[in-house]
C-alpha cells in the first residue's frame, strides 16, 4: 500500500495535475472515443490501453471536488504528471500533429499543441 501523502505532497500533486492536464473533461472524453486514441499506447492482449484507461480516470478526477479526492486519486494525479513530463521529454522532431506520441499524451489529458 502506498504511503499516506502529506498535505504538501497533495498540494504538489494538485498543482502539477492542474498545470499539465490541459484538456477539459469533455475534450478528453471526446478524444477517447476517437480511433486514434484507442489505437495508441500499450494494452494487455487486445484490451484497453493503459493511457486510455488513465484518460477516463483523469476526466473523473477533474470533475471531482478537491475536498472529495482520496489517496488513490492523488496517487493517480502524481502518475499522470510523471508520465506527461517523461513523454514531453521524448518529443520527436518535426510535425507532431498526427503522431502516436501526441495521441498517447492526449490519452493522458495533455495536448502538446494546445496552449
């Protein structure tokens, strides 16, 4: 079981999540219905990809009141921030509009082309 986060760790997770996730819950849910969303990322034997499942969870968290967030929610928020940071560091050269790299990030709630 993960350790209980301190108030400071919770605040850091909240700030990072709000900073990195730039798709609204509605934008994210629409994206998750697209074929490109469903085909990007690692999945277990024909099942839903890790990123796709994470995207559904991200939209749920975004709709929650901060006071209602639990340890599991904060743990997922930290995982999302870590994934986005690592993935952004691997940006491919050239136009990324129609790349698996961008699609995977979008599954995690971040569109690198959105300001």
